[in-house]
């Protein structure tokens, strides 16, 4: 599978999460705050809530069997408008856990990668599934939001 197919599989998996909001296959940006806000506005949820996927890093290591191992680190970023009256931090935290659950159920992203677990020397697995790298408040599109940055590793064997 190609990098584009992996990206599509990640977006598809995000879109399978209930009440995820708007999901983009790339980081969207607009110089105008209202335009940027509209890109991440979820009409069904009636609030700014969205996600984007970006390839953060790619590395490739050769193998003895004339196969290379490609590891891609993906960044998934989510935003949700802050609303203290409705305990939005608790709701956003629950959303993050639903995203983590969705990625945990299939380590191959529907067959688009060999695995999402990093092999470690000597056997076994290292980091697996999706990781919450950072979460906290930030201004986005002129709106105070909860922002989560998640990391996902994908492994492909290239011949």
C-alpha cells in the first residue's frame, strides 16, 4: 500500500468514531479566522470540532532479506471548542479515548500496513496503537479550544 492509502485508512478510522466532528486528510489553514473556523465547524455538533492528519516523519531501514522496513510517524490533531458550562474537557477526553479505542482494534488499519506497533530489538513490541502526545487549551481560529496531538506509527515492509 502507498503512503496515500495509509493516510486514507487513518482518515477512515477517525471518521468511524462517533461524534468525531470534521476530519481532514491534511492540515487545513486559512489566513482569515472566519474561513479557518468554517473548515473545522461541525454542523451536526454545532461547534468548532475537527481533526487533521499529517505525516510527521518517515524512516527506512534495510533488512537481510532484501526487504526494507518503513516506519512513518503520523500526527493526528483534534480541536474542540471550550465550554466550561458543559464540562467540555471531560467530553473531549472521552472523545480521545474513543479514538484510541478505534485504532487499538486493528493493528493493520484494514490491511493498509503490516502493523502499528514498533518492533523492538530482541522480539516483542514497543509502542503500539495510538499515543496521546499532548493535550491542553489553545486558541484556534479565534476560539478557545481543547487541542489534542496524537501520534501513530505505521510499519510497512518494502521489497
